[in-house]
C-alpha cells in the first residue's frame, strides 16, 4: 500500500497545536485550501468552501479532547475520499484516508 508522508517541525506544544486545529469548524484557520466553514445549527456537519471553488460536506462522528482526537466522515465531496480520522499524539497529526495513512506535522 502506498504511503505519503510530510513532516514539518512545529515550535508549539501538543496543547497549543490542539487549540489551533482541534475545533471542528477551525479548518479555515489553518488549512490554505479551505476558504470558509459553516456549521449546521446542531453543529454536527460543516460545509467547507474550497479555494478555487468546490464544496465538501462533512459530518462529525466523535470528539475526544482529552486524547486530542476527532473523527468525521465526508457526506458529499468532489474528492475521492470517504472517511478521515484525524488524531494528534505528541506533535504529530495523522490522517487516515480510506485505509491509507497520510502523516503531516
């Protein structure tokens, strides 16, 4: 199975990183390809507006702030990805896309 890996050293603690990326609606704050994120009234889904056009709708499946993890599924997307699991351990952010692991720091 192919594996893609990117790393970047960050000069922040795990708690500081989680504060930046750990909120379900915070993606536009740190992801350059996301212009806007709108939460549903219940806060269970978000609609992402992508830079250059396109839209992704995602559903929050679970959140655990103690372990710095959240899981969401893609409801509708132009991308060929169905499920992402994002977790943060130490200073590593891992994304699992349809069984393939993408590591990003």
